[in-house]
């Protein structure tokens, strides 16, 4: 998923919606954004609070809209989509 796709598809969601990654049956908070080889990586730390959509927008506004989104748990994986559950955006 490109950054532009995510921006367009989330523009009507509440800015307070939090970001999470689903790993097997665990829901893990997205706590930071990193850049690696021109990719935006969503990074998770189980001991921190999840970023909300507003924080994500602020952290990523400086990047090209064609930048691809990935998440990092044990390895780097592309983000292909997300679902919404109780104001949580879950990748």
C-alpha cells in the first residue's frame, strides 16, 4: 500500500483512531515510524502507547505520497490493507 492510498482511505476516520498490527492472534500497537531504503516502516513496541491517525499524518507528511508502507515485527513485510475495529486501524 502506498502512503497516498492510506491517506485517501482514512481521510474520513477519526483522527484519534489508533494504529495496530495483527500478528497471528495478537494485536500490537504501532508506536513509531522509521524509514528504511525508501520505505516507511511501522514499528511496534508492546510497552508503548499506539500512535493515532493524527500523529501518523504529522510524522509522514514530509514523505513522498508514492512511498510504500511496510511493518516490521520479525521481518519487513508490505502492508496490503487494514481493517477497522472499535476505532482501531489494524494492519
